[in-house]
C-alpha cells in the first residue's frame, strides 16, 4: 500500500479506496492482497481504510457526510437494504466476474440482494450460521437422539424434553448456553433468536406489507418468546453475567450451546472430540437458521466501478485470502470455497452447519428500517428474559418499528410493495 | 510607598487608566485563544445540534427530505418512559458515586500526601486504574463480577461461610447499577485523587506551623487548615464529578448496554442508541439538548449552594 | 507570646511525636490494604498478557485461575513488536506521542492563561464566562462529533495531525481546574506584584505559573490520558496509518466474533506504559508549596 507521502509518484495511477474492518490477521491479509493486486495491475493504486467493527457505522456516516466514501466497502449484510435504499451502493452483477457470481451459495445471494429490484449489491467469500453444539458425554448420559442432518433436527418437544433431563444431570449446571453473555444490545440477539421466531411460524416484520404490528406481537411470536422466557426462569439458560465460556470452561457447566460457527474453534480447542454439532431445532413446521456476515459492495461514489469490481473478483479468488479465511474457520459463501474447506465439506465436523445454508437459512428482514427493527427487538428480549410480559414487550417493540417506518414515509417504494 | 507619595494625584489617575487599558487588553489576549477554540470546536457544533434537534435528520443522509418538526422530538422524548428511567438511573448513579469516588479519592490523597516510606511507589500504584483503558477495565470487572462463581462471589461465600448466596452483580436489576458504581469509582478515583493532591500542595506549610503554635491537634489542624484550604478544590471536584456522572456512558455501553430491564440505561447511552444505532440524529440531538439544560441547572445550583455555605 | 508558651509547645510536640508514631502505623497499614484492593484486579490483566493461548484465557475467565499462569511467556509482546505493514505499532506509537505532546503542550498554555484571567483578571463578566465554561463541559463528545466531522472535512483537515490536536487544546475542564487552583493562592501574592508594577501577563508568567507546578502536573497527566485514549474521533477523521494513534491499532485485537485475548491483553499492558511514565515524571512536581515564602518575600 502506497502511503500518502508517496502520492506524488503515483500521479498517473488510478486510486481506489477500500474500506474494511477485521482483526490484525485480516488487516495484514488485505494489505498483502492490495499489494498483489497492484502488482497485477501496475496502473492501479489501492488505498486501504481500516475501521474497527464497533465504530464502523459511525465511520461510514462520517465518510458519507465528509464526501469521502470509498470505492469498495465491507458492510454488515443486514444493513445492505438501508444502504441501497439511501443510494450508497450500486448493483455489482456486471462489475464482478461472472464465475464469482455463479459460485455464490443461495444464502450468499440472499444476503446481497435488495428486495425492491431483486438485484445483487454485494458479494462475500464467507457467510455465517448458528448451530446447536452438544457435549457428547452429557447427551449420551440422557440417551438423546443425535441428528445427523438438517432434515432430522430435533423437534421442539424433543429439545425441551432434553433440556429438562439435562437440568437434573450430575455435572450440568445449565442445560444450554444461548450466549446471553454477548450482551443485550448486540446484533447477536436478533441474529440468533430471530430464526427461532421464524421456525415457530412468525417473524420480526411482515415481509410483504412491511408492518410489524400483527406479526411480531402475534400469537406465534408471543408463544415462542414465552417459551424462551420459561427456559430462562427454569434456570436452564446460562445467565447473562456468566460469561461466554461455560460450554468449555473447567467442568463443562453448560451441556448445549446455541452458538455461531466461529464458536467451534473456541470450543474444540479445549473439548476436542467431545463436541457434537447439530442443526438448530425445529420449533414449528419448518426449520430456520440465520445467515449474513460482512460482505463487499461498490459505492455509488466510485469513479472507477469497473476497477472496484475487478478488485473484488481478484480478492475473492485470491489464495492467501481463502487460506486465511479457512484458518479463521470462515463459513463458506462460495461453493468452491466450501469444497475446499475440510471443516464444512461433507463428512467434516461442521458439515451440518453448511447444510443449513441451502436448507433453512433466512436473511434478516431486508428493509431500510432494519436499524430500528433490531434495536426494538433487542429491547423486548431483555424485558422478557427478565420476567416482563411477552405480549406487552413485543407489542411495544412492534409499535416502535411501525412508528419508525411511518416517520420515514414508509421508506418508498417499500410502502408500495404488497 | 515614598515614591508614590511624591507623584501628583492627576498623573496617578492618568497612568492608572492607561495601565487599566493595557491590563484589559492583556487579559483579553490571554483569554482569547481558549475562547476562540472553545467557540469553534465546542459551542458552534453544539448550537448546530439545537437546530438538528428540531428536525427529523437521520444519521446518514437519506433520499427522504429533512423536515422541520419543531418541538416534536422533545415531546416524544418526554413521552418515552425509557428516557425518564434513564434520567432516574443517572441520578441514582450520581447519588452513589459522589460519596464513594470522592471519598476514596480524598482519603487516598490525604494518605499519599504524608511523608510515608515508598510514597512515590504508592502514588504510582494508586494511579494505575486511571490509566487503564475502559475496555480492559470492563473485561477485568466482568470477570470479577461473574455469576455465580466469579472471584467476588467466591470471596463473599468464603467470608460468610456460604450463608450469603451468590449475587448476580450485573444481571440482577437491583444490583446492576451498584456494580457499575463500584467499577466506576475504582477506575476513575485517580482523577479526583491527583486533583486533591495538587490542592493539598497548595496549602502553605506556614499555616500548619501557625496552627501548631496555637495548640491545635492533628484533627483540629485538619478541620481548620486543611479543609478550608481545600475549599475551591472541593467545589471543583463536586461539580466535575456530578457532571461526569450525568455523562455516564462507556462502561454501561460495554458491560450492560443499559440492561437488565433498563436498570442501567443512562441518558447518554439512550442518546447514542437513538442517534447511532437507530440513526435518528435529530432525536438524539434533542436528548443532548435536554441533558445539557438539566446538568447546567444542577451545576449552577451546586456552585451557588456551596458558595452560600462558604460565606 | 509569653515564656510559658515555649515549654507547652515542646511538651505538645513530644506527646505528638508518639501519637504520630502510632498514626504512621495506622496510615502505613491502611495504605497497604488499599493498595492491595486497588491493584489486584489489574494483576489479572498482567497474568493474561503472559499466557499464549487465547482460548485458555477465555476458559479461565470468571474464576481464580484468571489470576494464575503456570508457564509465563513474553511471546505476545514479541508478536506485537513484530507486526509490520499497515499495523506496525511503532508508527502508531510515534503518532500518539506527537499528538499527546502537542495537545498537552499547547493545552497547558491556553488553559492556564484563561484560568488565570478568570481567577485574577479585572475583566467584567468573568463569573459569567466561568459559568459558560462549566456549561460547555456538560456537552458530551458524542453529541457534537458528527457536526465536527463535517466542519473539519470542509476545512480540508482530514487525515492530519492537526485535526487530532487543535480541537482538544482548549478544554472547559482544565480551564476550570486552573481557575480553582489559581483562585486558591493568596491575594497578597497578586497585590504585591501589582504594586511592584508588574503586568498581568508578567504576574502570571513569573509568579503564579512557577507556583503552580502541582496544577501543571495534574493537567499534563489528565490531558495526556485523554489524548492517549482518543478512539472514536481519530477513526472518523483519519483514513490511513499516516496519523492514526495507538488506540485504533489496539482495537483491532478486539475483533468481531472472537477476541484475541492474548495479544489484546499484552497490547493493553504496553499501552499503559508510556502514560505511566508520564505520570511518574510529572508527579515529582507535587512538591511542597513555596507560597508562604513567596508571600513573605
């Protein structure tokens, strides 16, 4: 990466700015990719802009307001609709290599698609999912059935029966960790608990009328959250202030863990072969699992969208990038990457997790009001888990969401979609 | 003195007024850099937010037009139960943090002011929490507070012979704010401590000597020399700690995010959530205007009150 | 005073000496206890920085094992020292030091001058200005940050050192602090100098400032910490590592899904060292005051 001081030398070059987040390993990897891209395209200069993920939204608005939007930006999938609606992203289907587009999994396409024009606005090498991890010894002790594929996932009755049995088993302090320890105002809440609602037959918002009242506060949602509240009040769930390590901490106090794909590396480091990976239970007629991660888009401010597209294609095919993602136990969003990831390939320990991507994955509501939707839902979950009335809390949240949509005149043209 | 007596009165008057003018210009010159910088980088952006507070401006510009909404944002804030909860919570926090943090700071400053062995080492140790970043502080205290078998609960269990049940410090709505108070006092008392240390240095040794000669004992010297000598410091510490308490944000954002059950929701956290998470900049600006007015009134009342006690 | 007073004073000093002896013991004991309570939480940070397995650190959290390391290693520190490219810590460290030194240096002058005029000036409306200054302290940084970003980007200050220094030089907090310290000094000091014909600036520069070492030290330390820990602002107004401070680099270890506890802790320890050095250097200025002799002289 050329530093600002050398700008004079690179006068004739085309400069593209790439904004990203990530830990030190990723930062170093992007640096290497940029160098290799510059070597392959001597007339292009890649300027990387790093922003820590916890300040990424703020950095993005600062960039918009100071008219310094980058050409390429990494973005969190659920915010895609908001960004597209606000006019900051452009379609990428014609800018990114066709073989990359064709390589995308269904879930990956879903997370990058804007519902109004059904066009693709972002692409990623990776995706994400949540599965049910189990402690093999405990599950054998209660004689639990171990599902082998998404199709024979536990039903709600099975799941709650096992929780009850585990609660009295010697050595088990808590039957399940749902990672309340991540916090109450973190995306985890909507990301991981939303699919439980969808599996139970409801949603955060009606995806046709884009109204939350009547859906989020409808009976199936109230019933689903009352069920979760019961797990908490029964003492079955690891409390919020007990950390996020109870599944693998000394003595293995938690028997199950409803955790993200990244949790596998943490748990396997100390549990070795004692982990079983299972699909998320079915709480109603159909299964549901979350998806979405940080993906790449091209902004409308870019003066060289073609080069920006070229950079994204180059990066997603880059071997070093893929190697690092694999090492980071990245969840595949491209089919060729899945085939190349022993962890997720057929027969691998996380194969079930990857199977969910094509069978049960549902994106979070692709609506520009998403920031308000997720914020309201988090508030309701905190209220309910601490003993509040589910119906009342969900009604309040649903009203808040609809109020936000109304204030923005229905986010046209979302108000016309039926 | 003798020199001045020989000068005629009229000359005195003229040179005095010239001196006054010169003095005034110098004073303005000395005040100007601060006033100009504060105006540009604090006052102007804040005045802009008075205007933003009257609009529906989003954080990130949107295709929908920005509208003037008058006092609508304010009315909606006043109707939101959560806002009143957050105001009540910061009041509770302030009530606790003032005696705990300032008391700890004052006590340690008095101790470290003595000529004790290894004084410099202790001064360094006592200041360590203040230079630890809040993220790390929250990681450490999150561990200490862990329920049910974190270090705090184990110590309490041990001391009480198991009679006291483990406390869910951060997860129980009745305890969460108190836990935040403990952590905050620990992290930030170093600030007040060094202000007190500086204040203690400002009291002339001669005053203590004089008190000794008058037969005052250690307590009397503390009460009649140290305390009055620190009066401006006390005022400063009290006013600043109160303002800081009302701005409580970082540790809550990291550790409890306002929960459980909104028991640690604070006004600034409420503002940041509406402004940055829900992206309603206009609404958030209105919250900050309200916070500004409330704390301003409190700070001014406090100064008036303290002044009255002094006289 | 009569002759009688002298033996009384001596007797008092004697009896006080033994009282002081026991007082010292109590003081030393309490200082040890407080030090233990204050410092022990930080011990965990140090211990974690000496473990090289981030998963082990995570597994140990929440129990006393967080306070114990069986085979300590400095590998985390070595690893941070070896980071290169966009995350070369040396670069960020130097940036932070430049920003800190300039902010504190300019801040001492600007804020102390203002505090002095507010305390001893003859300007009318000083009380009002002081109230306004305190009022400004009420404003949370979070509520002005976005308008400020627009202002500095329009001024073309993005990605510079200046943008991280200039806005934070003048501070209501430190003006108020200087004000209260100056106001505490005896009136005779100012009046005596005035009679000698010294100008306001001279009185400030040659008499009050030299007497204010404790206040200058306090403000240097506090401003230093504040500048050192600036995080959100530098992210918003800088794009490259050209002027970015160390706090931004440290944040990379606190990743999205999993935190690199080992290196995050080591980096946090490293980040404390320069500020601790600053504190230790300045705390020498907490010296006994010369005010009394200055008044007499």
